[in-house]
C-alpha cells in the first residue's frame, strides 16, 4: 500500500513506518509479504501505538518531523485507491500534501492548528483500553472466552473505537468483514456517526 | 502455586503476585487515577494509563516513542528515525 510512496520520497530524508494492529504476526504476514516493504513494517498486537496516539480506526496516519514532533495529527489516508470504491477516500489528496511537505515545498500545519485538530482521549476511553489490554493478555494466554467479555466491555465503553470493536472481532471468532461488522457499521452510521474521520484540511 | 497466583499487567509487563497483593496493586493504581481492568475469576488485572497522562503527552506534540517487532521479531524504535521526516501509518488486516 505504501511502498511506492516510500520509494518515491526516501531520497528526501523521509521514511514510512507502518504498524499493523493485528491479533498476531501471522494475521499481518500476507499483507506484508505481498507489499515487500523497504520501510519498517511493525506488528502491534497489543495496540501500543493506538493507545499512545489515541487512534480509533485504521488506517490512521501521523506526520512526524525530523525533530520528532507531530506536525499532522491523526488523519485518515490510504496509500493507494484499492479501497476507494468502499471508503470514498482518494489517496491522491493526502499524497500530494505529503509530497509537498517532504520535499520542503510546503509547511505543515502550525503547532496551534495541530493541537486544535488533535483528539485527546477521555477517562472512559482509557478504561476501554485497559479492558482491551486485559482481554488481549487473556487471549494470548489461551483464555478466549474471558478475553471476549473484556473486549465486549471495551467496545461498550468506547463505541467509536473500531480498533477495539472491529479489531477484536478476529479474537472473538467473528468475521471482521462479515454480517456482524456490517450490522455494527450500519447502526453506527445510521445514528449519524462517521466511520472515518478525516481532518477537515 | 502457579494456579493460586494473580497476574498484574503494568506498563505492558506481566508479573505474578499473590492474589491479595494483586488486588491491592489494582486498588492503588485506581486511587492514583489510572484505569484498571480486573477479572477476579481469571485472577488478572491490567493497569492502564490515565487519559490526562496521554493527553499531556500528545498536546506537547512530541511524538510518543515506541519499540515494536517486525515479522522477523527484530525490534524497531521510532526515535531511531530522528533526523528524517516520518509518515507513521497504522493499518490492519481486518
């Protein structure tokens, strides 16, 4: 998905780092082996990055400058148009902005605007992440039934967090592309909530 | 002993303690404002990170650092890319 962009821009002091929020390295392996990425392609079964960056869905992208500072907070972007017919989101808009920033042709968002656009976690959401963390540990230790209880509790606490509600489906024996997902998505969007939340600029 | 133990997962690390100590640690973390998930039947508790701590870190705009493995188990640390611009992408197979 992102390898072409990495190749195109790596000469400008740039790298892509991808993180798979999957239940196991094996779940992510086919994707990574198909992409053959030259950039770091990491596995995050415990959703460490989702917790640190307050991510609620995938894909989520963040721009980090050479000093290690966030210059574009969590946004939705795809590396290619593979899923455009489903998501309605085009890769080109973000890629154009990314290119301009990496090549030094355009400034990123100001610090003030970056902070305005950041979504910060609530106490309830962090409680949901603790329930996810316990569920994930139980799942890793072969206690899938107990894990499912905590995953479900986490989803009730953070209904907008699809790294939890959808991301735990494979650990609850549910097809994350199947009818239960479609039903969840339908109820969510019917209530007026967006599944993807791209930044307004 | 193992089946009488209690697991506390704190800062991502699991430690085995006596049940009374596990419950006490969970209570202490809760008192300190941390989110805690506890399962008495499974004898396990997960001590999370408070929203205020996460919010402060994010609002500082310093990119939170992390170390994660790749498919071969090799560890990578985000801050090792300091000096380069980074596009961080979270994705999943689901």
